[in-house]
């Protein structure tokens, strides 16, 4: 797991208008291809949800809860007889983006990201195993510092795994920024605002891309390099997610034997 | 993907389409990377355009209004876009609030235009902190036969490049300070085009995978039937400066990085033809404008040609 | 745990050698992959034609492991009191199976006032039996509703085993109804458990 290099001397950090210093360090001390501090936790709620997880990528914090497979509630118009439908509800705290902005459920950005999460997991979950049901993914965003779509996808992946929902693969997501001509992995909000951010969700086992989202324009011939860098970042995210899932599984299984599993 | 119940595809039709694709044939005989015929018509008033791709049709209307700028951006105008999926376009669309699909469409096109700085917002400033132009582009889809994003983007691009806003004269007091602005009628001063750095166009691929997960086939400019059996889509928005303004793959069946690169390359080739078609129509319109009588001689025509202003 | 743990998407084998059982699926290239997190179990199949040796691979989802950790009816559980009101005490169940299995994640339980003790059940004063923060032994009466188990402390061996006084010190049991704070020497009422421990002043 990559960590921000806190010991880099401030003189080696970039100046006010540059994002990558000549020594190769970014504003928070990271290198060009380092992801931010990645924290993930499984089973974080009091057990009322079937699966729950929390992901923190740098300062972007997203909590996810999964309910289901359950009987479809509300609009049965959406029910499918031969598979499960994925429903995503996304709520963002009014203080999440720095300026106080209470976003209602009909907010355009939240609607778009929720639809995106549904579309990412719809082919990924083996929906034909749960006909006529719905799987609800609830995402709660506490803080945003760039990479919101990616944190949502990562949190939803972990929560679905915790709920035991059948999935073909993990969906691991990471951003690449194109800022002042340089490519930076896992950009923060400041770096994103100064250039373009490409969010990519990658399936590490089947090695395919589930989501791409470009926030601003980039030179078309740099796309290949950005995709490669993003996939490398997604693989780093995958290592963190997978490591945590396996460790969690080990603890749960050990509890059965009678020793103190703890948490 | 939550498909509206209107687009139900029968099993036999699905099997037919998939079987034909396996042999490299599309429902209407096109090749995998062929677009449907493109028609662009510029409306009687400036800023109105209609674009069709095959039978899919969208109307775009650009208007501008003088407003007060945002407090934190006193020298910038604004641009907003909305896409309305009219119920006459498809039985799947209902009147009233925009559906998530409509919101997603408008956000993708708006983002591609705004975030790539296509419109020079500072050029929309008339009197800093007092008067700026707020430009709106309203797109209405009137016929849905597949590939709404490309048609909406094309109509919006045509309308924005065609649109001319009224000339604004800044009045100064005796001390030389700017006091107020006067919007001039079209027959007094020639309206001006928007300052556009470039104008992006979209090219979308329908991704067809038989079981919804295996490596899909990418079809450029999917028709309605193809989109109904598709498991995802990939939209590439490009401009003439070789920039990728948007790469929109919002979930759906996953594709390899290599396939994305191939789609982008195919889109770049097709972009030239699309941009050329648009340029031709706009040049035609410009010629016919230049050949008509000079501004001072216009009478009745001016009334219909003025865009709404305050 | 010597068994292999599989995560979603993990390649377990090829379609030619393995049959995908519960928890596994076949991808487009013919690989057999897991779709949940769990332990991999392979059961060899008798070879049909004498040549190929295949096995069925199942991924035993962690949920089933977790399910066996849930308290069963009749078991003694160790709980911590969360909230009380005159009728009901809400507790968090921390350990099951007599305290030998620590739950990975606590469950909710309730103890009604009639189930606090065996004698004089209606005149029970909750505040004099258990208080928030106490650790108690209780027996599971039923699985209750979706929210909480129904527990009882109406036996001699059940009740408060650890409590702190208002001054924060861990109290020492005096009788089966009272406990004393060693710091202030004041007594508080609790329904004390009879612990089978020679050093305890209560086990006579």
C-alpha cells in the first residue's frame, strides 16, 4: 500500500503553480505514480445491513451498505423476473465538498453517479442467481477530495463482497490526472481542478475496464499512457482491497475456533 | 442497465440480431463502423439547428440573456445545457421531470463543452460584475431511433456555431466610466458569433455481448434495436484540435484497454467526416447570409431573426 | 485454516478439470472462478470413462461460518447492558456458547423485567437489577424478532458478573442483591450471578 512520503523536504515539494516539483514530488509529498493512503474496512455497521464497508482514499471518505438480495420495494415496474436489479442510493453530506451545499436526492450529480454505480455492477454481479429480487447499494459520502466516483465503486465492491453477493470479479477504481502536461496517479481535488481527471474502474482478474470517465479534455494520443497508468493504480487498489478481504476472512474463520477474533 | 419497458426485444428478434452480428451484418446492412446518414439543418433563426442520424432527430435552440455574473466570477459569462427527451420521440419517455437518462445525456454533453473550454466564457463578459451573457442551449429529442448522445451533441454544436448574439454597446459617462449597456437590434448592428475555441462532437459505440459479460462487439452509431440488445456503451467526444473531450463509459459490459484504444482510433477517423459535414452546412449558411441585403436595408426579416435578449 | 481462501474472480482451475459447484462460475475463456469469498472445497468425482479425473469445486461462503457463530436457544451468552427502562433492558451480546466463542460483531438482545429473576417477577425494579455498562450472563430464551434476541437472567448462575460503581471502580459482590464499591464502600443493588469460583465470596 502506498503512503504519502511525509519525510520529503518541503523544498523538494512543488511550488505554488506547479504540481510536480523537479525532484519528482507532488504537493502532498507523493511521487507521480503513487496512490494516496488507502484505508478500507469491512463490516462497519451494526449488522442491520447485509454487507457494509468503508473506504478512504486520501481524504475522500465513502461508506457503503448493501441490502439484499431482497424483495423489490417501491417501483415494481423495474423488477426483472429472471435476474436481480441493482439499485444505488447515493447521499452526500452537505459539508463533503468544502462549501456547504446540501444536495437533495434529485441532485443531478448524485443521480448520475448512482446510475453509474448501478451500471458498473449490473454485469459484474451474477444477477441471474437472484431472480425477481433487488440488491440495494447505499453510498454515503462524508468527504470528497478528488476521485469520488472511484471511492464509490471501491466501497460498493467491498460492501457487496461482505454481503456475500455473487460477483465475477472485484471492481477496483483509480484516477489519473493530466495536469500541466504531466500524468499524476490518484489526483486530489486541487490537482483535478488544474487539469483533467480520468477515472477508471478495472476488473483485475478478467483484466477489463468497467468504467471510464473523463472530467475535461486531454490530447487524444495520451489516452493510451493514461489508461496504462490508471490500470497500474487500480492494481494497487486491488492489492489493498484483496489484502483486507483475506485478512478479514481469516479473522472471522478464526473466531469459529474459539480464540478471540476481535475486530 | 434499467431499460424502459417500452424497449422489449423478443427472444427471436434478439437471436436474429446476434446471429447476424456474428456474421458481421447489422440490422440495416451497415458495417460495424459505419454511421447512418447525417443531415443537419440550420433553423430560420440564428441558434436553431436540427440534426438527424438516420431517423434519430434532435432540435437544438441556443439563446442568450444578459444577467449579473456570479460574485466569485465577475468577468465570466455562463453556459448551461439541457436535454429534453420529448414523449413524442419514444413511448419510453414520459413528460415531466427529466429522467436519469436525460440528466446523464445533458451532463455528458455539457461537460464535454464546458470542461474543454469550448466556449470562451470571458468573451461573454460585457461589463464586469454587472452584465454578462448567460448562454443556454436547449436540446429536444423528437425522434428516438438510437444513439441520442451523438445527435444531441451534433445539434448543440451546430446551434452554438450558428448562433449570433446581439451586439452590445457599452455607454460611457462623461468621465469615461462605463455606466450602462445598450443591446442593439440586428438591423442596427450586426450580431456576433460566440467566441468558440473549438466545438466537440460525439461518436458512440453500442457494446453488444451475448451473455452480458464476454468481450463485446463495438458498433458505431447503434440503432434503437441494437441499443436494446446492447449491454453497454462507449462514447468518445473529440474536437478538431485532436483533443479527447470525453470518454464516457458509464458501467456496462467491461472492455479491454486495447478495445478502448481501437474505438477511439475509429472515432477519430469518423470524426473528420462528421466535422466536415457540419462545416459544409455552416459555410452554406454563412454564404447565404453574406449574400442577403446589408443590415440597414432589412425590415421585416429582422423581427424574426433576432434571438431573445433583454 | 489450511484451506485455500478464494475471493471473487479468483481462478480455481479449468473447465476441463473442474465442475463449477456452488460459489463458482465459468468465464468466457473456460476458466472456473469463484464468485464469493470463502474456503475452497474440492470433491473428486468418480471418473465416468476411466480416463479423466474431475472434481467439483465449491466455495464455502464466509456467511455460513458466520452463521454458526450466532447464539442458539438455550445457550448462555455474555452481554453488556446498553440501555434500561422500567420494563426492558437492552443488551449487546458479545460472546456465545457459555462465553467460549467471541462474536465478531455484537448482536442485540433484550431482557424483559419478568425474566430478570425467578421470585417476585412483577415487582422487579430494573434500576436495582442491572445498569448500563454492566456485563451479565444470560440465557437465550428465543430468537426474538429481527431486531434482538430475547434473554433471561432468571437463574442463580445468571446475572451481573462485572459492574462499575458510580465512582467508576469495579464493584465486589456482597450478596446476591448487592455489590460494594471498594473505593467509596457504598453499596448498589444488582442481580448478582452466582459464579462457580472458589475465591468468590458468594460461592458457598
